[in-house]
């Protein structure tokens, strides 16, 4: 049975896939496209790990003085 959380993860992954496809259609240098793809994929992997509880929150640490 699909839970609302799982459905939202699936919908988000579909939207991200569509975004990556549309980035491929934009006429720009291949190196820039590759950098954008890598950044998006890394962000999605981190988001998935956090949403499934395998990775704690990032960026909520103590400030350096």
C-alpha cells in the first residue's frame, strides 16, 4: 500500500527527472550541463537519505566563533 509520504517521494522524483530532461534541452555548454546534473542528483540523494531517516539534518550544527 502506498502511503502519502511514499507518493510524495515518487512525485518529487518524477518532477526532478523532468527537470533533468529539460536541462538537457537547454542550449549551453556541455560542462555546465554536467555540473548542474551532478549538483541536482547529489541534492536529491541527500534529500532521499534524509527523508528515509538514514541521514540526519545538515546545516543545523553549531556556529563557529
